[in-house]
C-alpha cells in the first residue's frame, strides 16, 4: 500500500509468480490478492522495447505498459484462470483497494519517443484467457496526468487493455479520471489461425462504475483529448450489465467525443433486464455500434449478429 511507497515492482513480482504457477499444470486458478489500501504506481525504471520484468515503456501498445497480464499458460492449459482480487467491505461492498497512478507518469513529453508515451497501459495482455478483475478501484489521477499538448499520436493511457483472447470479466470495478482514450479496451485478434483467441467473452457487471474520462478528469479540462470511450470492445459476446457510466461535468465533457460504450462485436448485450440495467450520463455518443474499426481499412468487415440494448437509461447524451 501507499505507506510502503511505490508498489509497481511488488505487483509485477506477484504477476510473475502467478504466471509460473499457471504454467505448471491444468485446473489451476492464480489469485493476486490486494489488501485494503492505496497502491501507488510510478515509473521506477524505464526499459524500452520487448517486455521484460518490471516497467516497460516505449512506442506502440505492445511496448508501452506497466503490468503484463500473463497468457503463457493458455496454449497448454486453456482452462486455467487468473484473478486480480481487491478488498471490499460488507454490507455495501465498499471497495477498499485503490490502484493509483502517480503524478506525471503518463504526461512526460521529453523522455520518451516522440515526446509522448503514445500507448501507455496499466494492465495489458496478449492472447489471454479466463482473466477476472474484481473489487478494485483504478484511479488514473487525470488531474496530474492530462495531455499538455496535442500529440502526434493518439495517447491511449488505458487501465485495462487486451489484444486477443477470451473470457475477461470486470466484476465490481471503479475506474475514474482517465485522460486517455478508453477505460476498458478489448482488441480483436485478426490472425485466422488462432480462432479461439481472436476475442470473445467480455463481461462487465456487478455495479461497476466508470467516472470521468477524456475531456474532463478530476476537475481539469483535458482539452487535447480527441477521442474517448469508457468501454471499447471489438470482441463478440460482450455483455455490459448493472453498471454506471458518468461524466460529472457535461459542459466540459461534451466539448469532444466522450463515448459511453462502443461495440464492434456480435452477440453482445447492454443491459438486458431491470436487475441488469445500465445508466449512461453525459456521453456523446452514449452507445456506438459498428462492424468497422474507425480509420482502419485493414480491419475485416463482417455482419454483426444480435446486438441487444435494453433497460439502459441515457441522460443528456446521444446514441
């Protein structure tokens, strides 16, 4: 926790140990348990290039992240699971584990390629499976990490980003004040030789909350934000239920694109019933559904199948 200083390396060590455990046999679940407290994330080292133990920063989403979600076990033991488990107190299930980005981690314009950390992510995985984030708050500290100038590249700064895989669950999570492009980002794997990992099965549920992002973060107008969606998924079988998406200052938030949920996959559901209702406030567009990826002609066109929006309340926004 915060009283012990920077928690970056301790968290990475726990992830590394979990990866070794999962790669040992089938039928295993590795749980990384976060006790109550604030875990401060800072860049204690800079290692540019291919992933190595510790912090990796650089140009491109595959070289610019803090924590690597392990996927090395998936080919041998596809049913194994990994859980990032925080602490919540009953009876209200109040989240007591906060992972907080330190001041000025992602806004340095001098020490990284092109003067930007172009695609920085907190948790990043490639071809992962059966991953759960539960009872955690991720504070992106946007007031102290917002964009200071218009960058030559889109600056992602995504708390949870996955490229290819299946079965990722976001269960009772709070993400707030993100000055980047998405809170949750699931990218479809386009390699047809590994269809089981192309991207399927994102579930967001159990009163998860996504608060402030893009143009408005922590009381600050992030005026160089150019494109933002709280939830972005290219995966089929995406389910968003029983959660809240809210920009607290509509006057500033709606100065630029501030999307609520952006879907590019089939067999997906937003809401679905009274008990699973979704509330989206002060977003434009609130919900965006398309089979294409904006600006990417290489993204294969497909016909979407069965996208359902039901029991979803939208306040001061457009679909």
